[in-house]
């Protein structure tokens, strides 16, 4: 179980082990999943706004579309 942080402590890095080693694509995928969970009921436009905000906050960059079909 995680210890409760003091109110004056600010999280400055990811909590999960390995999060700092994740690729940009993995980080973006995690943000999409988080935003969908937290704001999915608000609609696609609101989710896109929240995702852009989270990307700015975390420094995650937009991925370029993949032109190849797998």
C-alpha cells in the first residue's frame, strides 16, 4: 500500500515504476487512456481539450500518423 503524501508535497514525476523509461508513444497511449477514463462522459471535444492540456503538462509530443498497414 502506498504511503499518503503530505498536503504540501507535490508530485513531480510519474509514480509507477518504469514510467520514466517509457517511449513517447507509450506515454501518449497512457495519457489517452487516462483522459478517456477521467473525461469520457464529456464527449470527444472535451476529451481532446483535456488530452492537449495533459500533453503540454507532461511534455509528451504528438505522434505522426503511420502510413503503413500492419
